C-alpha cells in the first residue's frame, strides 16, 4: 500500500490538492493511505519551500502548484 502525503498548511490550494489526490486514487483503484501534513517543520524536512506539495512514499513529486487529476494519477501509480 502506498503512502501519499499532501504537504500544506491548510490554504485553499492545499485543500484542493488533498481532495483531487483522493479522487485520483479512487478513480485509478490505487490502494493507498492519504495523509495531510500541516506541520511546517515536517514540510521543510521534505525540502519543500512552496506548498502545496505531493509526496508518494516519502518522495516529493510536485510542489508549488495543483496538478491535474491525470497528472496526480501518473505520480501515484
């Protein structure tokens, strides 16, 4: 099972990324756990300077923007 982490402090874009990530995982039938990481120190430990960001199994796949559903599917597969 994959661990998908949405990194962000709670801004509207961060919330949108979390919602879209859950939708993408559901549409692609990917068994995963989606966690929201809001602690700024934890986010910085990923090396992320701009949120929102998406990490899959601890590896940052995108930061500073909200990708499309199709992009998210490609990142989490």
